[in-house]
């Protein structure tokens, strides 16, 4: 015979064989499921994932309208209707494509695309329909969201979600099935909390932020506005801190926090650990790929990009606009200065400083020119070995003679 049970919070409730019924009755008065009916608020167009959510996918867009929306100029047939986007080589008469390099400019001559987004200096002797902009790739990225808008926010709280009575849910926010919102948490207006997300106590999520299904945010974490956290992210787990006590390790309590500023995107299954003391910080506009690990007390600056499978040891500082390739390992307390570039697979030793604007590669990481010279020398080793063997043979033959 089935029996109805009250919703339970996996963040702070325990269940024992002798106390399950009492725990359920206590929770039923402490947790709630609700809906929100606040008035909608205009979306912030700076967030690419939230552009024009009222538009239906597949609806045609006139060239003139698209150019105005992109704050760009157009040439040719402004009334032409576009229904999709495609690469230059496969685009058809109703598709939008873009040109951002000399190679693409040559390909564009034979492209059947109905409209091209091109640089300001792009020659157009054929009189094609084009949209001119200083940054074609950026404009095309924005146009993509025009043709393929995300599903609209469905305001309210799903009946299976569990929301603490002291949590605050902003107007037009969406809380999906089986999400859990902890005590004192605040969810900003128009944010989306995906199915199965766990939001801990005193977490702050800003406006227009998207948490895809299965994101876990531990207690005392701040996430800014217009952020995107992909499935499997774990934010605020304990840092890897232990101390040797005689013949065994003891845990060093991790009592710090995580702060993620506005416009940050974090890829699937990435982890950002809380600080031991103080704050682990991810700066505004930074983008982390899938499977990136940020250890305790790291400070990542603004508009940093980090490719997949990169790991930051504890206490690493990365300054603004740095570019870090995939599978990079960075030792503890290293510092990556502004606009430095770390090539894929390189290793930065503990406490190492990569200077401003420097491009490094290899393990240990060294300037690119030096790395390429050493690589070239390594490629010549087989020939040098053959030459050395020949010299040895000649010397030995003379000695025998």
C-alpha cells in the first residue's frame, strides 16, 4: 500500500530507520512548493543566451531588420527574408553566412548564401546582399541567437521542486522539476534553475542566469547575473586541504566562499572549489570550458578563457584577458599576468610567473620561440645520431689502420 510523503531536502536532512517518519512530518511544515505570478521584466540584450526569447525558431527575418538589430549597415535587398544560418559552402538562398578571414572571403565568391555578414572593407563588385560590421564573427554569433532562440522562461516553481520558506525567488524565475533551494538562498529575476539542481544555503544567484540540469552549488556561494552554468557543474565543494598530524592526514576545514561575477560561463562537469579561508574568485566575463578544475583560493580575472581539462592548483592568480589552452596544468601560487597565452598541454611550475602578454608552451612552460627551437633540435636528433655513428666508425677505422 502506497503512502504519501513530504518532500525532503538532500542538503540538510538525514534519514534513519527509526526517525524517517518524524523527519518527514517536520519537513512538511518547513518546506514548500509555490508559484510566482510577478510581472515580466525586459531582458538584458547583453546576454546572448537570452536574446529575443519571444521569437519562434524558424520564423523569417528580413535583412533590414537584422541589420538594425545588429546595429550594422546593409547593402542590397533589405526586404529579403532569411530563415536560417549555415556555413559558406552549404548556405542556400535563404541562409545567412559570414566572412571573417581572407580564406572565407575567397570562398564567399562561390557561396549561394542569401546574405553575408562581412567586414567593413569587404569588396562587393557583384552587388550581393551583405551586412557590414567591424566584427563579423561577433555579429554572426548574435544573429545565431536570433534564428535559434532558447526556449522561453516558464515562470514558476515546479510542484516537485523543494524551496525553503526563507528562500527568495525573484519575479519571472523558473524553478524546474526536483530542484532544491536551500535556506536563505536568493534567485534573481528571470533566472532558470534546471531540473535536479541543488542550491545550498545562503546562495545568491543573479538575474537572467541559467543553471542547466544537475548543477550543484554548495552553501555561501555568489553567482552573478547573466551567467550560464552547464550540467554537472559543482561550485563550492571543499578545496583539497589536509595537514599531516603525526602519521596521518587530517582535514583542513574549508570555510571560505566562492564568488562568480556577472557574464561568466562554466562548462559541463567543471568544478570551482571554495577557499580554505577567504574567497575563490571568478571574474566578470570569464569562460571556462568543460572539465576545468579551479582549486581553493584561486583568483581568475575578467574575460579570461580556459579550454577543457585544464587544472588550477590552489592559490593561482590569473589576470584579465589571459588565454589558457586545453589540458594545461598550473602549479600552486603561480601567477599568469594579463593577456598572457598558455598553449595547450603546457605545464606551469609552482610559484612561476608568466609575464604580461607572453606566449608560452611546453613543460615546463617556456617562451614559444624557445619551445619551437628546442622542438626543431629534437627533430634533428636522429640525423645527428647517424652522423655521430659515422664519425665514430671513421675514427675507429683510422685507429685500426
